[in-house]
C-alpha cells in the first residue's frame, strides 16, 4: 500500500502505467524464478508485492472505465479470447500465493485483465437492474470474509468426508479437496454460505442492546 501510494502520486498516467507493468514483469519473471530456485520467502513476498502492486495501480489508472463497463458484449468477447488462449496452450493457472506463473508475464497479465473486465461488466450491468438481486448483493458485501475463510471451510468439509470413511485426508491440501461430480456443489455452497452466516451472526451479536436482558424495566413517569 505504501509503495502504491508513492507511485500513484505521479501526475502522468502513462508513467504510472509503465511502472506498474515493470513491477508485474519483475514479480512474475524475475523474483518468481528466484523463489522457485531458492525457496527463499523474501523472493516470494517480493514477487507478491510487485504483482499485487501492478494490479492495484492498473485499477487506479482505469478506475472510471472499469466501474462504468456495462456492455455485456465485453464478457462474451473476453471469454472467447480466453478459450482461444486455452486452445493454443498459452493459458494456465497462476498461483500468486506461491509465485507460480508458468505461462509468463504477458499471458498471465492478459488473461487476468480479461477476467477482471468480464466480472466487472457483468456486476455493473446487474447493479443497474430494476429488481434487486439481494442474494448476490449479500454475497458481494461479504466477499472479504468469504475469501478469508473459504479454504478453511473446504478443509472442514474434507474432515467430514474423512469421518464418513469416503476420503483419505492424506490427499488433501490447500488446493486439493474431495471434489467429485457428486459432491462439488457442497464446497461452493458451504464455502460461500458458512462465512456469510458467521458474519451475520457476529453482526447481530454486536448490535444487541448492551443492557442485560434481566434488567427490570423502569416504570414510566
């Protein structure tokens, strides 16, 4: 955050954008490689900071454009490009937590920005609809707690399947879970619903009147 504060104070947006792309290139192609070779967490952290800063700054530069995207042709075109990249073998999963960018800076950056544009175009279009999408609005408002705890929820579900005798916990990891054609939906629904329910319960507790329930009501004068 401190690094980005300094960069976005520059007045010329082309300069800001150039710095952001340079950060991303260093993070994905240089420090990620150093981390892969040495397993030194300093390189992993540096890669994370640089790549995260790139997206932070790009979001700052194009904020107005991104928040005004409502044309549903944008996600259609973006998804078509993403599938084309997949068919050509240049699309691969990135793992920012462990600085893994096997497809390199260009393809990971392009595919990530296409996904960002897709999500924002759909959510911006949904936000202006006449009818209220209350469930989606609730999920959106709780996205931080969902992202913080969904992996924990997945692990708890794995333990449940283990207790039922249908899953070996030795196969579980932060990305590998007992997701099958029959049970995949359990992870999605529970991973979203559980953090929301916990958050709502905590909000309810915080808003309870601080007066003890056993306090006698004072007679009105």
